[in-house]
C-alpha cells in the first residue's frame, strides 16, 4: 500500500517554524552556525528562517515531513539577522561564526537554487523529497526562472539519485568552503 502524497504548503506555517528549525538544524547545523549548541542553533533558525521562501511537506494531520527553500537574488533559506545571531550564539562560538562568513561563497547564478532540502527521518524514501523538488520547480517556473539548480556534496548518493531521477543534468562543480566542493545539477524549466 502506498502512502498518500504529502501536501505541499507555502509559505512555511508559523505553527511549523520550530519543527522546521529542528529539521534544518539536524541536516545542516554545522553549516548554519559552526560551533553553536543544538539549542542555540535551533533558536537561531526559528528567528531567521525565511518562511516566505520555504515550501513544506505536511502529512494529513499537519505534521512536518520535509522542507526546502528557493534561493534567488533576494536570498535563500535564512534571512540575515545579525542581532539574532549575536544574541543567541555564545561568545565562544561567535569567532567560528565569523570565520564561516569568510568561507568562499558559491558564485551568483540566475537560476533558482534549492536551498536546505531536508526530510524527516520517518518520511524518507516515501516521495517527500521528490514532491518538494517538483513543487519548488513549479514555483521557480512561475517566478520566471529559466532553470532550477541543486548543489550536492559529491558523496551524497541518495541526493544525486533523486535529482537525476527528476531530470537534473550535471552542470559542473563549485567550491562551498575552504576545501569542500559541490556538484552542480541543473533542471531547465
């Protein structure tokens, strides 16, 4: 028996902001706030998630199954809120946060970029990520973008398989940190 397709909602409902913050922290915590504790990182995300750029997959009871944001010229998953960062991050972690801002940034692109795709462990391998990416592609198309782009760690076999199954094609590599690289996959819209 197949599970029902998740409902995709946007913007991220306020009632799901805490769940989304915890989900994103679990997937990308070190990239969001290097050196921060889980509690501080989730608090920071609660304040800084760009709800209007996010799509959420919810189950029939309204529980959060997954999230993704679209990054474009106006930003991505997180809104810059320096005051929130200073208030929430411990003083000993702030130097790591400053160092993270010095990392090389991906080059600008005219494509919409998938930012922060995260699926709850209980919802994996049930089509949630596919539903989120398809909905994000539809939203990017309606916003006038020519393509949707995904930046994937070379060793993330599950993500690479997902994007290839959805029609994404290799489009090169970019640096995402001092030593880290990502594969760029692109889906013309």
